[in-house]
C-alpha cells in the first residue's frame, strides 16, 4: 500500500505545512499532523515541504512484463460503418509513437457488414486491421462491444490502446479498461511514448488551472481517450498497405441485456467542430440580450458562436455550443474569444486553433497565455465599434466591386 | 423500484491555480458543492420515483465533510444516503474510485437502477459510471438524454450517439449516466431540510467491504499515477495590444485583413 507518511518529529510549523496542500488534506489534530481522505497523492507536500517531513512509502509490487505487450492499437469509431474522423487522427499519433519504439499499429473494427469500409484504413499506414463482423455488433451495445474488444486485446496484447473521445468511445473505453483492471486517462491532449513503452499522458487535472502528466507504470495495456480535433490526421496515401484479418467470437459472449429498438437521425445542427471561424462569448457577457452583438459579429465574419460553461449554466446558450472539456474541442482557422478568462478546461478545448485573438479586461487572464493576439479591453467598448468598422469595410468592398463592374462595363 | 444515485462533492470554483513564476500551487479559500451534473441524476431518480414509486439511495465517496452533499440530496427528496470514507481510499484514480464505489453499492444491497451524472466538474472524465458497471457486472448506457418508459423489469432510454439517437431497452439491474438537461433539477426544499435534519448518514470504510485488501483501493489500487503537475504552457509567440478602443479596432481589422479573414 503506497501512502504518504509524516515524520512528526521533524514538524516545526504545522500551520504552514497544512497550507502546502491545495486540497485541504492535511489536518492538525491533538498536536499531530495527519493526512485525511481528501489526499489526491499529488505529492506536492513532499516536493514543496521541508525536507524529510513528508515521505512517500511504497510497498514493492509485482512488476508487469512490459515486453509481453507489443503494438499500438486504435479503436475504429464508427456508426453504421461510417468511420469517425477522430480515428484517422489517432492512427496518425499511433504511427508517430510506434516508430519511436518500433512497434506495429493495429486497428480494431467491430460492427456488421463493415469489411468494405475497413479497406479505407489501409490508406493511412496501419499494419493490420482486425475485424469483428457479426449481426450482434450491428448497433452499439456495451456488452457485445466490450466482449469483442476484450477478445482483441487478449489475443494481440497491444501495449497502448487509443480510443476517440466520442460518446461511444467514452462509454466503451472505461468498460474495457476496467475489465483488464488497467489504467485509462481520459481526454489526453498530449501523448508521447518512452523507450520502455510507458505512455506519457497529459491532460488538465483537478478542476483547476493545472496540467497533469499521468502515466501507467505497472499495468498493460495503457488506455487513453482523445477528443476529436486534438491531433492531426495523416495524409491519405494513394496505395494501401497492411492487411485485414477477420476475427470471430463465440456467440455466447455477444449476449446482451440491451435491445436497440430504434435508431433516430438527429436533427442536423451546425457542428462547432467544423467551423472555420468561431466567436466565443464568456462570463463577461452581463445579460442574455448582450449575446446579440456576438451573433452580429459572427454573421459579419461568417462565424459560428460558441460559449463557455457559465453561459450554458445560465441557460443562455445551447450546450452543444460549449467549448471545453465538458463541451466540444475545436481547431478553427480563427477564434475570437470575448470576455473569457481562460480556465484550463476551456483552453484544452481550443488551444490548437490556428489563430487565437482574445479580448479581456484583465491583463493577467490566462487566456492571454494562449492567444496569439491579446487585446486588453472591455468587450462592451471594443465590440460595438469593431462591428461598425466591419460593416463599413464590407460596404466599401461591395462598393469597390461594384466600381470594378462599372469600370469593366465602360 | 430501488434506485441508487452516485454523487460527488467537487470544488466550488476552479480555485486551484499555479503561480506562473514560482510554479507553486496557489490556494484561496476552498468551498465545495455538489457536482452540478449530479443534480440531473438526482432529478431523474426523483421523477422516476414519482411515477412508479420506490426508494432512492445516494452514495458518495470522499472526505467526511462530503456528507454535506448527502444532506443536500435529502433536501431534494432522497430517502437514504451513505458516505464511503477512509484514509486508505486517498489518491484513487478512475479504476480505484469505480471499484470502491462498486464495493459500497454491494454493501448497500439490492438495486434495480443506478443513475450517475454525465461527469464531474473536477475530474471531467465521465468514466467512473461505466467502470462501476463493469465491476458490478451489469449493463450500462451512457449519455442518456431521455427516459422513454419505465417498466417492471426494464427501462427504455434514448442515448446520444455521435450522429444519431439510439433508443434502447435495458433490463434491470443496470446503470445509466444522464446528460445535462434530461430534467430540470428541483431546488432543495426548506421543509425537507427540517424533516431530514436528524436523518443519519452512515459512514463506511474499507473494513465494511467484502474485499478488504488495501491494495485494491486508493493510490495502491490505481494503475495510473500522476508523475507531475505543472501550469499550462504559455504561447510564447504572442502580441498584447492596449490602448483606446478606436486604435484597438483599427489594429484588429488590419490584422484580420492581413490574415484574409475580411
């Protein structure tokens, strides 16, 4: 059992030591300093505290044989055989890491009548695609999908398994990871691999403005989910390489207590992920009507409007238009962020955008750390005149085009 | 119908920040609240109970002060609650948390339906529910946007998929995680607060569970470990503009023209 112990004889200033912990997990009771159940094992007390007061004690545990696990596997996210683009992004990252450790890249694809679709994956440099094709796998149901995934992992023993952070992936990956009693890191934004095949997983953590570097030192496989639009998909090659292998699984294992009665098409909404230009409204918006100027600006720039969590919680905006870890991840060509302070969960959802312009009154706002162009100003001052100026520019460009037309005709 | 809802106490705001220059964590007054997504899980349970009758329990894991959120759930109309609290649970990752909760659920006894919120606002992983279902060996449906029907031996739900909505019939016992907005959560009632003031909240620790092996809990039971924490990287290639509105708007338009957005 690993735990942090406190060497009481070295404690000089208990009050100060209690304040080391960002989670209030150090108590001082009866002149005795102790760690309570709120401890997140972040080890900050060990690193920041006086030498020798806090100490991590670990028992020796049975070591996993890392050499027995080889290959990086990507789950093929799809609905009715239509492969979700996050799959290609993950293949790109898998190839990059596989090259470093000289491992193969495999895909696992489960569904019904999907063989045709699988050939597409071979244009992206995958070494092998394993297909589970069965009527029972036609619709996404958790038990049969987990069973097929389990069969694949048990036979192929990949060291890393990457799953797209879609609604399906976020339901399936934890289930499979738990079946193997192994670790899963959700919504990673940076992934890399060590020579010993340990996966470096970086994600925002603890609900604060902190990034955590997470790893899985003694379990295999290592599961990570990654949202759509975090990584870039590789170029599609003309030639296809690699092989397809059909797998079958015992019918008994595909039994389910879930019956899919109907698949309904969703009403088509603009996907925030597909927008080239996005205007984001944040907490600085004082009342719902003020979103009007954001929409006006968006119309002038041909942009979609998105918001941060406070505005969703206020009920002023559609949850599908929320950017951040509890919303969508976007990577547009241009994003103009208006009155957003820039919590780490928000930034994780947009920091890969090509050009970030931020407007905020607080010059210390964390949004300015990621913005390419930071404007320290009140949105209520800047936006109205920005809108006016855009209108004038638009008219003059229409005028000049008209002028050109007129000149051409003369 | 026996319904169990899993809830969590989370920080009131994202007050944990890293000092840019020293890299040391800054800490202001910490306040805690019930994870906002859990309100939808609680409301779903209450709606189902109003429809078909039954009993609602809540379960949470955390430090002793997390009993506050169980009291809060009593004020909404929950019948019974339990808190899983033990120093040996500290440092748990998703797997160890889900395992601890599943042991707690088994301690509480029979259930038909377990309801979880979509995710928490501190971890934001959305993975504890599905992992719990695996440990309990029951089916789960995540991202439920609507309850269509509730019957003797099954529930019919709508589940959000990337491009479609799947309507699924799930037999009990099962676990669902519900999306924000499935029902409008009610406010805590003062009347219920008075009525439930003395209601006991049992605390359970590792010694109350079937599996008492400490290696399956807390940091020891967690395959993932935090190697380090650090402030998010700043973009070094940036410009900061200050000045009066007119000047700023001028600069902004010039830049957008240069980048060919206008």
